[in-house]
C-alpha cells in the first residue's frame, strides 16, 4: 500500500474546477398563522362596510383558525 498523499490545488483537473454548482433555489417559507391573520385583517379593512354586523363578519374570518392564548 502506498501512503496517502495530500492533494494540492494544482493537482486537481481543470475541468473539475470549471464546473460550477447550480444556484440553490430560495426556499419559500410556509405562511405562518400570524402572516395569514395579518393578510386577512388587511383584506377585511380594505373591503369593510360600516354596519352593525361588521364585528361578526370580522370574527368569522378567524372562526377556522386555532385559538392560541398570548
């Protein structure tokens, strides 16, 4: 058996060095509950109409979300 030898940068084939790794695609994070709540609130505020049932309509936006205490 021969001794393992240190591979110097000059010993690496040129075609190996010329290969470039492809760019990693940025991973889009999953939307959080907070982000969804902010978007729903913003949308509701933009489309709201002043009426007695506005409070109930706003509460209905969050009827399907998990309740979490702060």
